[in-house]
């Protein structure tokens, strides 16, 4: 079922059913629902939105560290790999970034 088709009543019904078995599991399930929906809202679902995202990232004038994280979508790496990149891993002349497997 696409996220766009999930309704609040359906989520509530599901949580109520889980509550009858375990309050702790119901609480964790609600947290997981929150993570899924925050991710779904933040994700790009239409290819034409990618250009707008890149323009927004390029135009951002915040702190340097935040600006540098804008490289993530351009190089398709996890944020931790980007934050802990070492200059010795990057070969500008060849246009390559070799991330060691033990990282």
C-alpha cells in the first residue's frame, strides 16, 4: 500500500489492536510509523523534483558544515562517510573518491 493511501483511522485501528497485546510494542510501533512518515514526506517521489532539490541545496547559505552535507546527494554516500571523509581518499585529478571498506 502506498504511503499516500494510509489514513489516520487505519493507523489508529492498527495501534489499538497492538495495544491489546502489548503497550510497549504499540509505543515502538508508533515511533516506527513516525520514522516512516517523516522519511516519506522528505523523500522525492517525482524525478522532476530532483532539480529543485539541488537548486535549494546550492542556494543554502547556512553554516559551513551544513552546506558541506549538501554534497551527499551529489556523491550518493551516507552522511557518516561524507563527514569522516579523509583527503587521502579523494583523487581530484581522476575524479575519484575511494572509501576504504573498513570504514
